[in-house]
């Protein structure tokens, strides 16, 4: 891992976990000339004070230019909607060095890459989109943990304009943190995550509303199946609204397909189509049995 | 717990776990006159041999009358579709004693109770429907465990014809095994489980088919959210086909409601209804955050 000074922009669950993971793997010592210097920017003074108290970053500040100055890697870990604005501010402040590498942790890529890549390129730095698929329904710095990326999938989304060296270095960075990296175009990424992440989130929320919204009293009879199939509905509502709308075309398509399939299955009950119902359940069982995740990066939680 | 000889009919996950749980809690000793005698019936000789090798039941046999003779509690743990036939066979064999108590572990109740209650009553014994909400996507004797019922919800479904003493004794039996019991009419039970158990199962299967059935290659990018929200789709396809069709009216109603809600949410993406989408996610989060299961009876599994 060949970055020397890493600036993390936004100290939420992912940003905070990055700070911890880097500090744990390569403790910084100015005297010995060892380790990786990690700096972190937060918008709110009280969160910056919390970061300072944690003591894992060399610098925690609300001053974006100060945090990014001299960094060879900048990781955008803010909400997706403010990433481009952050980049504009740090370019305007002259804080982004020529040859520096910028990446992000956003869960939608096509719109983000299309907006940020040209800005960063024009300033002589390199942008590579990243999506570490880690995290849980818990949000915020207080849940940050150094091991969050271990065993997680991390999707890199280079474009034909990406710098090959920067792509390699970002890939190495995530592998150094324990993630399994893959590469996909930003558009293929957005279609894939609409299916494996955004649709399941929406379905979990619809299931909760359809069951507990309609008949709160049945909660007393719910067991492990309901618990697990709705766990992700506890995710941060603002963050997920933003993610789903940022990726709305791919999500709409995945949801429409799911809705069509759900409608077809209604007919199994109207017309007592035992064979068709059995085929649906047997196919789903066989596909789910064959599913193996890359790693145990999100421990199931109640 | 005041049963002395318990006959378990059907050694699957639930029946096998019952045998283990009873043997562990009240080890039987003829010499000392201690404990509860547990007997178990299996249809297939190889499973009976397996039960004999386990050594936890006093008697394991393919002979229904032999197993039930002298039992003061008979627990039907076969698939729902063959329960009534089992009861007819043991009544015909004269094996069911006057005053004996019969219960079951079936996950659908109205149809089962309506068929079995009059048969059992006519023979001078008492039937009380039970539904211990334990188990997982794993099936069969090899997954049986004594602790399966600890902390699980167990729904008892008495009718106006139920014997009050038998109801109390069945209630005590499940509590003795560690379950939290509640009482509901068979019809209210079926509506409740359609929502908290049968609909989630169907939705998990539809989600797997909609995602992996359509685009198997995206499995590589799936994380903990997809894993947990689809876990129950690995359940036994034949058993679930039977359960869903046995309870088809209530399942159809729950599924139709879910389908309608899913259709409404499609419009959030067509018309960019940010506020409505946010309200759905925030309501679902708040309801899911408020959900607490009775106990940790189904450990999440990958």
C-alpha cells in the first residue's frame, strides 16, 4: 500500500471505520518515519472533537483545505449528494495536489463518476470510483470499526478515461484493508447494486409496512424469518432515500420486475397452481442454497 | 409438567427436537420411577434406526399403535397433510386412551383443527392445536436440538369446544420446554402467520428469483443485506408449498396487499416522489426499530 497521507472526507460509519482501519494497520510515527498519516474532515465541530478524542487521526478538522493539503489519497465518505461540492471546494482552495488520487465510498456510481471525474482530471489529479460493500443498518461514527472492510466486496468502477496507475493503487488500498475487489463499469455497477442491495432494501421496507403497518399486533408472533428478512429496513431513511433516487432508473427496473413476479405468484393462489408454486419455491431454494457471500463482513444482527 | 408418557409422531426437525428436549429435561428411569417416557414414531425404518441409535427415546418404532399406547400426550409432528390420517389410524387401532391429550406442531391451524378436533373428541380424548414458531431453513432429524423451543413463541389455538384442563396442560408443556405461549383462535392464528411467516417466505423466494433468476452474475456483489433478507428462501420447497396452499386465503390476502403496496412504490420512481419514498422508509425504519422478538430462538445463519 503506497499512500503516505490519506484524507478521509466525512466521518460517518464508513469514514470513521477507514480512519480506524488505517491507524490500526499502519500506526503513524513522525519521529520513526513510519506508518500512514490519516487526516479526517468533519462538517460539525462536535464530531471533529469526538474524532480528536478518539486520537486515531493525525488531524481532525472542519477545514477542508487543511485536511486535504499534501494528501496523496483523498477518500470521499460524505453523502453522495454533497461529494461533487466537496471536490469543487477543495479544488478552489488549491488543496488537491497534482497526481493525487481521489476515490469515494458511494453506493451509486454512474452519476457520481460522471460529475466528479472531469473535475478531478482538470485539476491534474485522478479519480477512481469505489464502492466498499460494507456497513449495516447502523450508521454514524459510534459504530465505526477497524475490521469493517475485512472480507467485504469492494467494487471499483473505472472508465475509459481512468489512469491505470491510480486504478492499481486504489485497488491495492482496498485489498490492504481486507476487501475483495472487482471492477465494473459505473453503469453495470449501478444495475448490479440495484438488484442485490437497493431492491432488497425497498422490499424489506415494503414488507414491514405491509405487515406491521397494517396489523401491528402480529409483531408478537413474528420469529427469526421475519426478523432477518426485514433487518435492513432499519437503515437510515434519509441516506436510503438519496441512494434509491440517485440510482432511480436501475432501481425502478428491478422493482418493476419484482412487482411483475409478485403479481404472477398471486395467480398461484387464485387458481391453486400447486405445481407452479412449488417450482417457484424449489428454484428459489436451489439458487439461494448455491449463494455464498465473499466474506462474513456484515454480522447478522437483531 | 404433568405428562408421563409422550408419543411424538414424526421425527423431523420439530419432532426430533421434541424428543431431545424432553429427554434432556426429564431423563427417564424406569427403576427410579423418574422422568418422562418419550416414544417416537417414524414412517421409514432407516429413520427409526437413526432414532434408536440416538438413544434418547424409550421406544422408536414404525408401529403407530405401539408408540401411542398408554401415552397421555400425543404430539403430531408430521407434515400437515397427513396429520388427520395419522389420527384416524391410531383411533382405529384403539391406541388413543380416554382422556389422553393430542396436540400438533403444524403451522396452519383452522383447517387442521376443524378436521382433527371432532375425530379426537369422538374417541374420548382432547385435541388442542399448537404452533411452536421454531425451526429454520434447515430440515430433518440431523438438525434437531434440545434448545429449539427455548425462547420461541408458541401459539395455542383453542376453540369453544376445547377442554379447559387439556388446554392448561398443553400450555404448561410448551412453557416447560422454554416457549412463550399465547392463545388465538385458529382463524386469527392463520391470518397472523400469513403475515409474519408465510408472506415473508414467499417474498424471500420472489426476491431470489427476481434477482438471481434474472441475473445470476450479480450474486458476486451481494452482501449481508441480500443474505439475510433471502435466508428463509432456503426452506424446504415441498413443505412450504403445502403450508402456503393450506393457508391460501390468508396468504393470498397478505400477498395482494404487499403487491398493491409494491405497485404504489413504483410511482415514487416514475414521478420522483422523494417525500413519499422517504416517508415509506422512515415509517418502516421506525416500525422495524420497535420490533423485538420474544427470544433468540432462530439464530441467524448464512
